[in-house]
């Protein structure tokens, strides 16, 4: 955590806005359970996202589509219990906001009331404008998400870089402005060219958080399981792995199994 934000008891949308104005980069990471969220919060991360990537990394689904609102609330409740400083954002899962703004508001109210989180996130621009406005009118902060939107994976057919062509880039710029005007406090840009993300970050007055969108954004987010090396087969260019936890954990469990089999564990000091 930086010197400027070290003494802050709780990160708020207002502080995130101030960080953008001051040029202080915003750190964001995903979490899905109490224990890990507590570690990330103690480390001083600014935003914790209870991402619908839980569908992939926690439940083992191929996409984010199957996770339910009840499951997201369960993860969010656990995360909120572990966090005292970070701002906690929860993804509204696929199918719980697209059909109409009232459904979007009802889903958001359930997330806020039942989990104690601080904001919700949803994917899309113009298509979700009314939903965003309705949620914000009820007092719930909304984070937008543009570029690669994993809930639309079957529309794209691929997880490759988005908005490389002029038409899609123009729509993204337009959508980012729509989200800002609708009242979003921040926007995530996923897997788009760095030049485009830099331009959007400069154009918007709200913070822009990038994932695979280059260093010109106001902050960065990574899926914790990728950053820690728990996932092994996901190796996009944008990912920096800070640990190889898959092998570390596996080695520890292999040693434990060996000790149990050989009778070395438990020893005399490890029994009553
Ligand atoms: O669900 C998620 O983890 C996300 C991040 C990739 C931004 O939306």
C-alpha cells in the first residue's frame, strides 16, 4: 500500500476517484473466500473483486456462465468477513441483469443486503445503460466492464484480444462514455490494445482498471489464482505470475503423503 493511502481505514469510491486524480495507481485482485481475502486485505490491496471467475477457478466450469446469484452471494459473504480496508465489488452473474433493469436492481439489492459488499460489477455498455442507471439511483455503486466480456464468450467464440478493429474500438470508446454518464464509479477494460485503453483512461474522469490492457490504465486487476500460479494452463501474455503455488502445494502434499505412509508423521511430539 502506498504512503498516501496507508492510513485509510476503508477505501471508498471517493478515495478511488482521488487516487485517479493524484495519479496513484489502483490495485485490484479477485477473491472468493474468507482466508485469502484476509491475506489480500492485510497486504493492502485497494479493491477486492468477487469475480464470476469463481465459476472457473472455484467451481471448475469452463466459462463464467453457470454460476448463480446464490453462489456469488455465498462467496461474497465469505470475502466480506475477511476484509476491513479494501473496497469489495461483486460481479452480477450472467442471467441476473440482462433481461431488464428491474431484475438488475433486484439482483444488486440481494448482493448488497446479503453479503455486505460495497458495489456491483456488470458487463456491457449501451445495452446495460438503463440497468446501470436504475441500480445507481437506488444508491448502489456500479463498476462497468468492457472489452473482452467473458459472459459473452459464445458470441465471440474466442478469448482473443478485443477491439483491434476500428468499429469495435469506436463502440468501446462510446460505451465507456455511456457508462461514465450513467454514473459508474469505475470501468474494467479487459484484453484490448494498450493504446486504446490509454486513450479511454485519459478521456474518462472515472478510474479505468485494466486486465491485459497495458500500463496506461489507472489501475490493474488480476485473477488471484493466476497471479499466485494456482492455475497452470492459463498463460496469456498479460499475466505476471508471482508464485508457482500449484507446484508448491503439490510438493507439500506429496511430502505429507510420504510421511503418513512411512509412519514418520505423526512423531512423538505430534501426539498426546
Ligand atoms: O470475474 C473476474 O475475475 C473478472 C476479472 C477478470 C476482471 O471480471
